[in-house]
C-alpha cells in the first residue's frame, strides 16, 4: 500500500484534509491536476502591488471565518474595518445612471426584505422551489435583487432552490489586501502536493482503492475527492464500480453556477474617497452589475456578473467583457474614466477546465443533496469540497471545513478497520 489516504485536488478542501490527516497521524498523498495549489482560490497581480482574486475574495462571515486566524498567524493584513461597506443596507443603488432617491432606496430595500421573507416562508412551509416562483419578478426593484441572486449563486432565480438559498450563512466579510488566493497558497505551502497529476480512474479494491493518474497508479486505503461537482459530472474521472445512483443524483442536483469577475485598474484615483463603496447598478436595457469600487483604497474596480449573462459575456470573449465592465463603471462615474483604464483582467469560470463553473448551486427541490454529496461510498470514497458544505456552501471556508470533516470520517473508518 502506497499510502493511507489519497486526496484528489489541492484547493482549500484538499489542503485542509491533508493537514488534518497529518494531525491525526495518517499518511496521505495529495494529487493536484493543475500546476498550482489553491484551486478556486487564486490571486493575480492586476497592477504592480495590486492584487485581484480570480475566485474567492471575501472571508465570508468576517471574524468567525477560520481564515482570519490563519491570516493573523501568517501576518497577512485583512480589511477588517471595511466589512460594513458590503452589507446590503450600505449598498449604493443606481438605476439608469442615476442614484436612487431616498424614497426609491427605501422601496428597493423593502422589496429585498419582502423577497427574503417570501423565500424563508417557502422553506418554513417545506416547499423547496425556485426563488423565481416566490418573489415578485415583475416588481420595479426586482432587477437588483435578481442580479444579486445570479451573482451570489451563479444561477438565475428560476434555477436556485429557496431552501439552499435560505440555508446559506454569513455576510461578505473581510478581504485580504494581498489577495485571498495568496493567503490560501501561503497557508497551504507546507503541504506536500504532487502537481500536474490528474486523477483519471478510481477503482475500489478489496484492500482499498487505486487511483490511476496521468502519471501512474497510486494505491491507498481510502480516497478523499475534493473536485467540484462540475468535474464529477464531466465524467473525466471514471469510477469502478460506477458511483451509486444516489450519489449521481446528488451530483446532478448540484450543478455549477457561474459568477465571473472583471478587474479594472486605473492610472489615477478616478473615484476619490467619496466614490469608494459597493454598488448595485442596473439599466432598463437589461445591463446590470455589482461593483466593488476601490473599497481597499486601490484604483481598482471589480465588476461581478452572474448566471446566464455571465456565460453570455464569457462566450463573447475578454474584450467584450472588459467593454461591458468599463460601461458599467462609466454608468457610475461618467465617460471620462474610460481613458484612465490601464490594466484589466477577466475570468471565464464556466469553461475553466479544472472546475467547470464557479461553485455548486442546488436546483429547486434539491437542497437536501448536499448531505448526500458529502456521504461516503462504501467507506472508501470520501467526499469534500465546497459543494458538500451546508451553511457555508460555495465558500472557501466551507471547503476548508469540509476537508477537515472528510479527513476525520476517513480516519475514523481506517482506525476502526486497522
Ligand atoms: C468567481 C468566484 C468568486 C468567489 N468568491 C468567493 C468569496 O468571495 N468568498 C468565498 O469564501 N468563496 C468564494 N468563492 C468560492 C471559493 O473559491 C470555493 O468555494 C473554494 O475555493 C472551493 O474550494 P474546493 O477545495 O472545494 O475546490 P477547488 O478550489 O476547486 O479545488 C479542487 C481542486 O481539484 C483539482 N482537480 C480537479 N479535477 C482534478 C483531477 N481529475 N485530478 C486532480 N485534481 C483535480 C482542481 O484543479 C482544484 O485545484 C468564489 C469562487 C469563484 C469562482
């Protein structure tokens, strides 16, 4: 036997599982298909000294997020004093290039409250239906709410489960000045990872499991799979025997949503201290975005698009995405900002070969599938990753906690059978 546990995927879940197994005294081999650790936690320098997170950026929940202690221990600076900016009551709403009047703003926030209440009522009545079935989608202030669902869940309101939505915990929280992706990479740097090694086939054997990879076969007593539901659904990893129906149904009930981001950097402070904030902007022509404008003081705006429009923009390509983003920032700050854009970055998560989307989102009626996705198969195949979390689903800390959970489950089983 080569190892006790083979872990597939070195994102937050896989790294946390490896650390937990080491703490419990078990050997593991962690393989990662791509050239780097972190998975959907990945930071890129958009301009010298200015970081842009391609994936996770917020330490959701703020002080309670486990990555806060990790950052503090590593001496990594967080924007702890800025978190209130990202709370709904502090959003800046703008329609057709004009800020809402105080009365409109009040009506908009009331609509959001009423929509949340309708979602919670459906869950209380044990009706796990589409959000679009319980909110007033034709309301004057439906566009920013529906855009918020598409950005936050990666699917549009007709495809998001009310129960899944209601179970999600935590406000947007803090960001790391040097990038959440860099924080995860720094925390995971002490874990031994075999990079550029793709799992292709997983076979259960009387002794445990074999994982056939692009670089050879590894034998272990158990495996922890941390890949996204997009990867599990793609069929790129074959299972022998095939996964049971209940597991396949869990995977298909939790398809990947898409949120894409466009980062724009400006050659001067086009926003001023008054302009910094988190914006929700929409126009009658159907264009909309959530925009994080220079909250941490850099000359940077991050434009968020979600759901069908995120995929449509992605298909049009990076130049179209950048133009869309510049248009939305110009909606807020005027056309003069256009000439100050000096760097940009776009994401394309729906076609990312290692995830096939941004995060998993439960289809209407399928919120219960997260528990099934997390359930082991035959005490040999253990499952972790953001999609298996309940409450912190779709987040980096949810992935981290799921890795610890799966490591403990595997350890409990292996200790019992020793
Ligand atoms: C645009 C975007 C914005 C986000 N914003 C936030 C946010 O603000 N806050 C937050 O908390 N979360 C956010 N998230 C979600 C967060 O990034 C993820 O939930 C989390 O990073 C997932 O970690 P994971 O370990 O479950 O999966 P991953 O990070 O996807 O790790 C799985 C790993 O498996 C590897 N892999 C895949 N297939 C194979 C294979 N066959 N063999 C070997 N390796 C394989 C992948 O390369 C990957 O490294 C965001 C995500 C996106 C995309």
